[in-house]
């Protein structure tokens, strides 16, 4: 069990993940220290989501090892794997909230992994005052406290993204993973959301790994960028060291790829 | 640029046409096999007379007993009809409560969502042995419950227990419980998995994911379906009156057998009114939950 309040570091060694015959990730080595903030950049299909899902034990590597804060994920029992997942908040790309529940219930759901069935039934149906107060406090931090008892699907896309972040924070995580959290919001909101995630992680001392499409946004909000393409790490650099060459390495299509995409 | 490879549709028009023709053919064959002709719809003299008398009363239902001699102490017709209606509704409500309980409990065991779906760790011992066995047994059981109609269950239970209310309630609850279990489990298994996946990523167990990720998502549909089944239960409860239970069916049968067609229409209109009222009420409730 990962100690609470202690940030989580990640280490991948020679990791390959295949879906059928295509390799989503090939021979990836990557170390992310506890408390670091890292942006994963690269075109769609580069393997960013798969990498994130490796880090919280939602994908199993076909080759190589994944260490989360010293634990090797492959060796863990199911219960221990659930403990690792419970200690890592994940903010998803698409809508991952139950739309016809209240905001407070979606936030409470963040704690399911740390509760037995009856305790979780209680906190979903008749939450204690302290739990409700904590949910309110977290919603206040992400700027939508007044939505506590609204039905989740009455909120805008950006507000729902904040509920998802609140749910992740309600886990009292040691690390936050975010998979394209701003792919469906407009540019101004995108910057707000990314800054909110980096600020909260910094204040709480959480490790933050975020996949993000927008290289500009990544460069201005993160100290370290990891570029992925075709399932491989093509660069791993400080943000101020990422320039045109790296950009081209990520996004320039060679002839073979143009033909493949244009078919 | 023309893409290479097989351009034929996976399910070509010609195959679709053949399937459609075969279905049509099966329908025509069924009619021919049953030796049906429109001539059979022309009734004989006596039948026509009864039909005329019966439908002639559709717009003039009885407001008082039409029997030539009423045993002393018999309540007036409308009171009689409303009493039968009350019994019908109570039977349906009791049967529906029981079948909802059956449907929710058996629906859980007839669902696969709570023991499959974790992308990591393969299948545990439980998910490879006990869970599929329980699932299969539940599917068989609910299939058996559904495959016998409530009227046949009533016949069997009557033989065992006689005309007790419990026999009627159980007769309805068995096939309805089986149907609800099947439909509920399918609605839950087919609910959007993205919220469920997010809860799994937060460390939730399969059972927690089932109750807090999938059931809430399926709940509006489950509710709407349960309301529809209650309407069906009202009809079933009414029909069981033909066996002698004190529901609307018994009144209909007695009036019909005494050729008091006006009374038959009175009972039918009373039943219709309650079903329409119930539909309006459930529509209001659905709007609150689904919208």
C-alpha cells in the first residue's frame, strides 16, 4: 500500500504493449520522479493514452516492467492493484462521470476504491457530514462549489471536467494522470483547465502526468515534455529545450505515412 | 486513388433480399398451414346475433345490474365493478413488488458486468469458475420462469393451493420476475462503460462498479420498463379472474355468461380507465427521472 501524502514516482523499463498485431508502445524506458510534472505530447495514435493507462495499472505490458512508487505492478494481487489504482487520480479524455447522478455523488465515487461495499453504499446514498464537507471544499477549489447538488448532466463540458478533477482529488491521490483533459474545450478554457491541474498538483505535492495535443500549451505549463510518436519516445527534454526540431520530429509526416493516412 | 482489396459489402444486397424473402415466405406459409380463409371471419347466424348484441352495448354500458333476479345483499353494479378493480390493482401491485425483488436480485446474477471487464490481471479464479456457473444457472432459471405463461402458472398453482390470493400473485410474479431479470441485466450490461471504466481506474471493485457506475446509468430505462410491466400485470391480474379470483375478469365472465353485455362493457371501461390513468401517472414520473 502506498503511503498517503507521499508522492508517487513511476518507472517504465523496456515496456512494449500490443493490441492485436499493432504495437501501441515499443520498448519504452521512462522515469518520472515523485512530485514531477510531465506533459506527454505527440500526434493521436502515438501511444499517449496507453502509456497513462500503464501507470495506473489499467493496461498490462506485454514486455517490460512498470514500477509505481517502488511496487512492480505485475507482481501485485488484485487487491493490491486496486490499492495502487485508488492512490492515483485519473482525469479522462471523454465523459467519465455518471450523467444522471448528482455532482456530489460523482465526487464521492472517487473513494470507492478505499471502501467496502456497505461503506461505499452509505457514502453514495447517505454521505456523512464530514464527507460532504470535504466534497464541497474540493469543488470550491476547482471553482464549482455551488454545483454540489446539481444533476451532473446539467453542467457544461468544462464544468464536468472540473467535477472529474474533483473526483480524482477526493481519492486523496499521490499522483494525477490526465488523458487529453482539454481536447473538447475551447482554447481559453483549455489553458484555464491545464493551469488548474498544474497548480493543484503543485500545491498538493502530487506527481502530474498529462497527455496533451497542444504543444504550445504543454511548453508553457510544464517543465518537462516527453514526445511520443508511433509508440516510441522521440524526445524527453526540458520545456525550454523543445524547439522546432522536436516539433518536426513529432508532427512532420514522411511520405510513407502520408500515403497511409491518405488512403 | 482506388483502395486495394475486396470492395464487396460484408452483407450484400442480394443476401439481404434473400433473407427478407425467406421471412415473408415464412409468414405466408404460417397462414396457409393454419388453413385460414377470410370466409371464417363471416360468423354463422347465431354468432352474428350475439356479436351484434354485444357490440351494440359498447356505447351503452350498464349502470345497474341487468340480472333478472339479484340475490339479496348484492352491492350495486358499479360498486361491484370498483371492488373487482381494487382487487385487480392490489393483486398486480403485490405481484409486481415480488417480481421487482426477483428481477433485481436475479438480474444481478444474470449480469456479466460485475465479474468481467478488468483489463488487467486476466481472469481471477472466481471469474473463471463460480461466476460463470452462477450466471449460466441464473440464465437457465429465468428462462424457465419466463417460458411458462402466468395463466399456466396459475393453473399449476391452483391445483396445488386452491383459489388463494397468494397463488395468483405468485403465478404473475414468476414469469414477470424472470422477464425483469433478463431485461434489467441486459440494460445494465449494455449501459455506457466509460463511467464504469473511470471508477475501475479509481480502484473500485466489480460489484461497486455494477451498483454505482452501471445501475444508476440504466435506472431510468429500468424504471420505464417496470412501469410498462405493471400495466401488463394489471391485465394479467384481470385475466386470472377467469379462474375465480375476485378480479375484473371474474365479473366479466359472469356477466358475459349471463348475456348481460352492458355489464361486460361497464367492467371493461373501468379497467381501461385505470390503465389510462396509470399510464398518465407513470408518464409524469418518467419525465421527472428521465428528462
